[in-house]
C-alpha cells in the first residue's frame, strides 16, 4: 500500500516534471515560430513566388515555404541589375486586414492572400489575380483599416488604381480610383515611371514618388469612402533633394519621409499643401544628408525606437534617422551590412518585445536582421541565406530578380 502510493506519487511527479517543460517548450516554439512572419517576392518572369519566413524573438529567420502568386515577375527593360522593379512596396501585409497583397509586374496583375493571425506563415490566396489596370505594377499599399488596396503602375500606362477587399472574392475594382500619371518614359514597356505608393498617416492623401527631373510627389485627396480626387497635385523636393524614392508616413503628422538617392533622405511637410499644382516642398520640409550616400532608396519606421531606417543599395548600409516634433531629421547611427550585399527593401516587425529590421540583401540571397534594441542601439544579429530553401523547393531564384519585403506580427 505504502509502496503503491509512493509509486503513484513518483509517477505523477515524473509526469508533472515531464509535462511542464514540454508545454513550455511547445508554447515557446509556437510563439517563436508562428508569432511573426516576413515575405518577399522571387519576381521571376516564369512565375512569381512569395517566399515565407518565420521570425523568432531571438532574431532568427527560418524559411518555411514559397507560394505561387499565379502571376509573373518582370525586370525593368534594359537593366540586369538588382532592384528589378525599382520600387518599394512590391508586397505588403496588413495586420488589421489579415491580408497580403503582391504585384505581378510581368502579367500586370495584383494577387491577394489571407494571413492566418495565429500562424502568419500560413497564407492562402483569395480569388484570382486581378488586372492592375495599367502596365508594370511595382508597388501596393493598404489603408489602416485593411479594407482597401491601391496599386502603382510604373510602365508606359502609369498611374494608380484601388480595390476594396472581399474576404472570399478577393480584390474588387473600386470606382473613381483609376487615375493616370501620364508620365512618358522610354524605351520598352517595363519602364520606371514611379517608385512607391503610400497613404499619409491620416489616410486622407494617396501619394506616389514619380520619376522626373527632379522626381516629384503626386498627391491625390482620398475621400472617406476611399475614392480619389480627379486631379493630383505635384510637389517637388526640398532643397538638396532630387530623387525621392520611398514613402513612409510620420505617425501623428501630415508628413512623410523618403529615401533620396541624391542626398539620403527627404522630410515632406504636407500640412502646408495649397490648392495649386506644381508646388515645391514647403513648411518644415527639408532634406537630410546621409554620410556615404550612394543609393538610399528604401525606408521603414520602428514604433519601439521612434526612428526611421534608410537602406542604401550601393553602400549596403542601414542608416537610422530621428525626425523630431518640428520635422527636423538627424542621422543617429549607421549599420553597415557588408560591402556588395546590395541591400534593398526592408520592413520592421515586433517579435517578442523587440523591433527587428528585416533587410533583403539581394546579392547575398539573404535577409539581414538588425535588432532595434533602442534609439541608436541597433545590432546586426544575423544574415539568413534563402538560396538552399528555394532550391530544395525547385523554385528559381536570382539575386537580380528578388524584390519586396513586408512583415506580419500578431504581437
Ligand atoms: C540572373 O538574372 C540575370 C539578369 O537577368 C542574368 O543575367 C543571370 O544569368 C541570371 N542568373 C541565373 C543564375 O539565372
Ligand atoms: C465618395 O465620396 C465622394 C466625396 O464625398 C463623392 O463625390 C462620391 O460620390 C462618393 N462615391 C461613392 C461611390 O460613394
Ligand atoms: C482637374 O484638372 C482639369 C485640367 O486642369 C480642370 O479642368 C478640372 O477643373 C480639374 N478638376 C478638379 C475637380 O479640380
Ligand atoms: C506641372 O508638372 C507636371 C509634371 O512635372 C508637368 O507635366 C506640367 O506641365 C506642369 N504644369 C505646369 C502648369 O507647370
Ligand atoms: C555580389 O557579390 C559578389 C561576391 O559574392 C561580389 O563579387 C560582387 O561584386 C557583388 N555584386 C555587387 C553588385 O555588389
């Protein structure tokens, strides 16, 4: 009797000892593997695929699978260099909408996926890819509510178009949102007439960086029902700026930042826009000179540090910039990613309690990870090569074709 009771108590204590760590391990693995994901495009002309990676709270990137967009990738005509779409925003996730939208530049379509919030590496295509209503779509943006997707066409037929999101049918064309830029670019259909599309923080402006001499912003008013003004106003860069490329909204302000390949970065004060067209950036707008500037094209914002991160493809450097309440930009710190990495698109995700910056290092066929441990306190924590994973899946990938970076975090 005594020994039986001892045995029972022994067994239950063994079971207890064994069960608790197993549960903890399982929960940690679940949290680690499925709490957040990163996505980018192979953008291959024979078939575009989304590469999906799980993000763990120690900064690791673990490649899970790739999924066809059922569209085709493309490359700007006449170039064989990396950055094939010359864009930011080729793929974009929305936490509020639990969706993922991606451009197919070679078939002039947009693909939509649902994201499973309890494991964002699980995505499922919704409906068929839809026409971008133009040529050579290079970027998409999603509104804050996650129920409207707008695409930027940068080919010979260039401009913007928006869709509402139907969770079963996919992207539904939205009336009064097809707006042409009418930028004349030559030669070839795959031109680079524009680089990025984004809403301002209030979602009452839709903004595009347009290629010109110099590049300029095209800005539409967005009505509360999501329709766009007939006409757009244009704004040329602040002094020193020349080639604004990306667009990242400044939270709480009617203002944006752009990476600019002439100077490093531009800050745009949109609170001073007038009714006239062909304006010059005014108010508190100013350019920000970034040291070692070669090709700063991409930008991202971290809520945890409150700072912006600019990515230079030529110098392969990430630069952290603070923008204060008066919209004054100051370089905080730089994070070299290794000469020749060709760092392109980047996105921030909160994993665990930390913000990480995920950078598509095209020439390394890798994602570089910078842990953003506080303002001015980033650390390079790893570089994760995806070439073995895509080869194992039998999917073609090429360093000069990959594009885009976006993240989804359930945190
Ligand atoms: C990658 O793409 C470039 C540009 O189109 C091409 O020149 C090169 O041969 C490709 N490399 C491979 C391994 O397919
Ligand atoms: C959307 O709102 C605008 C501006 O208020 C209005 O002119 C337009 O008719 C509305 N369109 C639809 C489809 O409701
Ligand atoms: C749009 O621009 C055209 C041509 O400049 C002008 O005639 C028209 O009145 C403008 N429409 C609006 C709504 O401002
Ligand atoms: C305004 O700028 C656009 C784009 O650069 C140009 O095509 C147009 O001629 C300009 N209009 C005026 C009135 O200067
Ligand atoms: C790409 O990386 C290789 C080394 O792996 C290097 O030789 C080459 O110069 C790099 N290309 C660019 C454009 O930096």
